[in-house]
């Protein structure tokens, strides 16, 4: 277990200089960046709601199979 953790740290440190200071990331779609009003006065990010929806769909598919 310690050896595995050591390897993770080694490869993480080794890969960091290749990526530079700013790691590349994909920008979210425009419709995912807007907040959604759940109840009056309470807003929740649309991308988090989409992640919850996808997770529920995957769980439903796994249960039904």
C-alpha cells in the first residue's frame, strides 16, 4: 500500500512539469454555466444538477440490468 502511494506521488510529480503551471481544462457549455433557482432565493449551478441527473440515470440503468 505504501509502495502504491509512493508511485502515485512519483508519477504525479513527474507529470507536473510537462503540463506547466496551468493545467488544461475544457470549458463548460454555455447552458451549464447558468445558475438554476431550486426554491425562491436558492440557486444551484446547472452543471452540478446535470452531474446528479447523469449519476441517477446510470444508477437506474445499473439497477434495471
